[in-house]
C-alpha cells in the first residue's frame, strides 16, 4: 500500500511541492535556481507540465542523459541493418553502444546485415594530430573488400571529428562516386553537440533527408506497385521485436507496411518511404523531424500513435484508420475485436495483482507518457514521470493526454533528485534505465528497465501487452522484496534510503 | 493467434509463430530489396576461407569488434576503489552515461560517476566553467570524501589543463582549498581502459604522495612492514580482492589494497542504496608510500604506476593475472619472501586440492585446443593455466596487447611443449579471431560476452571469462586468483567441456551409446 493511495490530491500536491523544495536545498544557489525550473507538480488543465526542458544539463549533478552520438548511432542509424555504421573516432563510444539496445533484426550478421557489430576507426594519437580523413577513406575501401554485400555506409562522428576539422563529407562524396553512387552518409553527431541524445536524433534525421532522400533519382522506377494502403512505421526501434508486434496489427487491418524506421529497417525501406500514403509515428521525439519534412516535401501526412496497452492501441488503430476508407476502418474494428478476448484474459489475470499500485517513471523518448495508459489498463497509477531529453512539445502532449493532477514532474532528473523522490513517494515500481536499476533495487523497490524492457519484450501491440503485464507482475510481486529486511531488524517493509 | 494469457510468449517464442514468420518473409521479399540467397551463401562461405583471412589480416585502418574500451572507463573503475570517492569525468556527458551503463551491465550494480557536461561553447572556450560549477555541484550534492578527475577525448583534443582548472575552481570556492581532487589525463585515443586505470591510479598516488599538486609538503617515506596490492582493471574484482585479502590474512601480512572497489561493486539489497561502500581510505592511500613493497596483480594495468612507486623507494613486483598452480605459487612465494612470513600449511593444502582437482579432470582437457582473447594480463594468466592442464592455447589475442606483451606470451608458449603450435596476436580484433577460428579451428574459445557472436558463427563453444560479461550473472563474485580461483576457472572450463560432450551424444539410437552418466 503506497502513500499515494492514502492521500487526497491536495495532500499529494502539497507533499510533492515540499519534496521539490527539499531536494533543491542540496544545491549551490545558482544550481538550485536552474534546477527549480525543471521540477514541478502537475496542475490538471494546464497545457504543459510547467517545466523547462531541452536545456543544458548542469555539470557535476549526475545527469542520466547521453549525447548526440548516442542519438544518431545508438538510436536512429544503428538499427538500419544492411548498412555499415562506422563509429568514427576513438574506440569507446562504439564499444559501449555495441549491441546494447536490442534492435532486433533478421539477417546473416557480418554478411548481409551488420547491426550487432562494432565498426570503428579506433582513433590513435596520430589520427588526432594529422586528421582522420585518409584513414576514413581507407576504412571504406576495406569495408567494400571484406563486406561486399553491404548496401551503404554511415559515418557516425565522435567528439574529436568536429574538433580537428576533418572533412567527412568530402570523403563520403568521393567514395560514393568511386563506388558507383553507393549511399555513404556522413553524420555530424559529435557528442558535444546539443544537450542530450535529442540533437543527435535531429542530425540523423537531417542526414537521411540530405544523403538518402535527396539522392533518389526522381525518375527511378518504383521497386513495387504502390497501393492506396501503403504506410511506413516511423520511430519504432524494434526493441525486443516491438515493431514486429506493431506491424502485424497494421497489416491485419488491411494496411501495407512498406518501411520500418529504423528497427529491422533497410536502406531500401528508407528510400521507399516517400511513396507512403501515411507515416505512422511512434517515437515522436526522435523522428518527428523527418516526418515533418516528408509532409512538406512529398505531402505525406503523419499521425502519432501509441501501441502500449489495449486502450491506447484501440484509440491509435482508429486514429490511423481515420486516414483511410471504410475498408480500413472496418479492419481496425475487426482487429480490436479479434484481440479483445486476449486482452480481457490478460487483464483478468494480472489486474487483480496490480490494482492500485503506483509507478514512477524516468525514461527517454516517448515512454514517459506513452506507457502511462498501459499501466492504467492494469489498474496502476503513474505518480511521477519525466523525460531524459524531452522538449516542450513532449510535455504538452503529456499534460494534455496522459498525466493526472498532482503528478510529480522532473525533467532531466539528477541522480540525487530521483533517489530522494522515490525515497519519499515510495512507489511500488520504478521504471527507468540500467543506470538506475540497481540503485532502486538496493533500496528494495521493484524495478523494470523501460529502455530495454529488461531483456524481455516486445511490449508494443496486443501481443506485447501480455508480456508487459506479466513483467510488471513479476517485478512487483516477486517474493524477493519481502526478504530485503533481515528479520532481526524488525520492519514490515524496508525503509527506502537514498544515498546522502 | 500465438499469444495467450495463460502462457505468455515473449520474443523467444512469439515470433516463431506462423503469422509472424509469414509477415517477416513478406517484408523481406517485398520491401528489403534482399540479396540473392545464393549470393549471401557464397559470401558466407568465402568469409571462412584462407583467402578471406589474408584480406582480413591485411586491414590497416578498419577495426571490427575490438576487445578493448577507452581510457576513462579504467579511470572510473580505479577511482571508485577509494573510500567515499566519486569519479568526475571532464568532457562530454554522454561518455559518462556509457561508462556507468557498461559497468552496471557487468556487475549488476549501481555505478556512480559525474560529468562536467561540456557542450559546443566549452569546445570553443574550454571547459573551465564546467569544472568550476561541476566540482561545486558534485561536492554539495554527493558529499564525497574525494573527487577523482579524469578526461574524455573531447577535453583532451581541446587541451584543457586539469591542474590549472582544479586550482582555479578551488580559488573560486567550488571545493575547500585542502579538499582532495586528484586528476589524470586519460585520452581515449591512447591505449585502452587498462591504460586509463594506470593513469588514474598514478594520478591519485601522485596527489597524496607528492604534495597534492603543490599545496602540501611531499610525503617522506618511513618504511614499514606493509605490502600494497594493486588488482588492476579486473572484471572479477569482487571475488578476487576478497580472495587476496583472505590469503594475506592467512599469512598474517599487514597490507593495503590500493583502489579496493570490491565492496562498492557488491552492495547488499537491504533497503539502503550505498553510493559509496568500502574502498581504500584516503589515509591508507597516503600511507601506502611507507609500504615495504607493492605488488601488482596485472602488469599492464600498472605500467606507469609501478615505476612511480619504485621511484619512491619501494620494491615493486608485478604478475600477469595469475591463474592456476604455478602462477599462484609465484605470487604466494613473493608474498612470503617480501614479508618474511612463512607460507601456512593451509595454503599448501589448498594448492594440493587444486592439483588434485586438475588431476581428476586432466583427461578431459589434455590436448584440447583453445583460443583466448581479452586484456593482456588475463590472456597471459589463462594461457599459462591451460598449458598446466596439458591444453594448447592455440590462438591468444589482445586488441590492446603490445609487441612487448606478445613477446611475454611467446615466452609462456616456449615454456611448455604444449605451446609449440600456439600463436599470439597483438592489436588484432574479434573479426581477425573469426578468420582464425575458421581457418585454424580450435575446440573451445575463452573470452567475454562478445565471444558469443564467434560461437554462433564458427560453432566454437564459448567459455565466458573476461570483461565484460553481460549475458551471464554473478561470475564476478567468484575469484579466479589464488588456488581457489584456479578451481573456479577449472570448473567453468570443465562444465562447458561436459556440456559439449553431452550435446554430441544426445541423439537417441544414434549417438547416445556414449551418453554416459559417469565422466
């Protein structure tokens, strides 16, 4: 029984405000002033969550954020399976992001697909001093020789590239010409650019625009006969197979998915996307840029959707169907009806075990809002949420469609704040990332990794919701949490203690 | 429909259902512009050939699947080995997210570390303000006893001067003037995580021993009877450090473990998160100057630190990640010689038990061929152990191995008739190893989690020993050093060997005549 259930909204709001004041006391004055703008208690009816976002993280506070390289190589480009992505610079970045995001794909790795491989220029001191362009050119030659079935190359810049003045565009152009117009994409996603992963997404989106779309010959014959029902899945990274359990629903309702971005995606799918009749956008944060571009340049409408939990899935299927004729609208209803028994059975089984449990989230991309509906489908309540790298438009969507009155909101939360908030709010579950997982486990709080699905998944779609429900039950109702307190140290539940 | 509430299927089984299989086949055929399967097969086979190996080994610029990480990771690993210490990495912030994730994935533990979060403006004007604000914030929030500073490649490329920056930050009141902020430049484009460990450790000792960056008198060494132990960058630090302490206690040797991160990477779940736990106290770090000698368990983790210590008048001895009987003998005898303490009978019995265990199992290992990759010292330790078992460490590869390391490995080969057909590969990566496994097959592969791709592609069974291990749990809690550690390594190797034997004899009425219950 968490505190949230025993208090009125007014009490919760007062407590959350106090909490915010309390955590701010730890900071030097200048920092407290800056952090205060990122913490708030949500007021129902407001158009956003009342926090500033997408601003620089403060030095020394233990931000959870990553960098532009992580946004480009780690998120947007990395999953494109038939291209080789060079981590261009020193060895570390590529090493730490090697196969860590579970972007599932089908292919013969090392021969025609390359997602779970680490290609790097492994910069040495001489490369810093003399520049790495010659080395990059040679790397491309070696790739062509050893991996002849690759369908393209991207250059994912690490910090030094922009600092030493390398011209990766010139190298890419020259090599593309040499290899008969091969797609070679230079990406300026150096880690020091911007304030988080977010700029990396944007830079990667722009590079697809400039180096993939703009290179497509306008008179090139289509690789397939278009249909009025062609759609592209944008912003699903196929973590644990998410895009697959989403794609199947779109196809079942009568649509034809001509591309997946970028989980299990291929260069051919990227190139085909301007032929779509509608782009359906799951991760708004990381791929709204290219969706907007396609709308402007090719007149393709786009529609945000949410495939977490039956309520949002049904809502999204109908919303997507509204762009098409009755055949598809009927298809959407048919799909919703088809899965109704499964959803009923999943909720009947798990909801009684999860009813009234509270959750605090801190994740990236779309998840700080998108998963709220799935928790609510299970009778759970999200009492705190925040974005690692959200922008104001994310907080607007959160306020208008997702969070309840009194929800604690924390943007770019610091390690200290998050621990303190959890210690005081005492949620039944925390959903965040690998860096947070063990911190809360030590405190005796059930935890699920909501970036990698804790190596489970998929969570998207109807099939995914069954897994989501199972996993949340597994986390919260594991008998292990009852063991956290030694019996000779009597306490019914361990007091959550954050590190001071 | 495949999914059902009574028996929820996740990614392991869900996508094998017919609807998904059909969907994926359609996707490929219609939209992926796939290669001709015959062509894929042809290239797959070609990539196994000696011809491909030759091209692969002719690579000069491209690195594929390296077995090394960058310096700051090692710096962070060393820094958290000191009491109440938080590592502070000066540079871009994404790096710190990566180090923390990487260490957490291996140890299944929290990993605390902060960044100075430098961005474009710092790239132009330098990161002094980030240092000033960052140290102040870290000091206020996390109340560390010490902040150990290292750098990312961004700060190195623009040439930020840590010594000057920290001095200025102190003048501005970020932290008290006498507060300990040791530092090390740890450029990611030099060496590897092992180098970073070395640089950071030397930086910390230099700080305490040589006048705290000009703010205190240098320490005068007053020799005592203690022995310092440095573990080096070690994925088994939790199990190993405790095993070393047990041995030292058995022998009655007064000691200091320098950079002891065995507790911080193994905290209990009891309702409290301990950001700091255990570690070498700052007083111990300073007093380590007075020790009689310093022993490094991993030579290549202390290439700069040991000479620095030797310059202060101590005897220094280094080992190569000792695994097995003789390597442990040498370590124990060095302890005995330096301390003047006798080797207790208990250790002799432990040794005898390891020899006994190896004798029990030697028939299953003798003559088997192994490929090993990993950090330089780990490779040396494991190669020597395999030779003790009558196995052949056929391919020994370290991406961060130097020419000098290769010569050391060759010496190990030369010390045994079982080393006659073995080869060492410094500076090579796991794509090179792939060619080796295809063209000169071995029975088993020893390496970290990334070896599973080699296991999949070449069919060489993988025994997971090294760093990082992400896809198996809790191995880091077991020692691999000492006679007891040798026992663990032996069991890990044997378990895989027996699993493979069973796998090869499990087909009823075909191969199961050899499906013995006694091995």
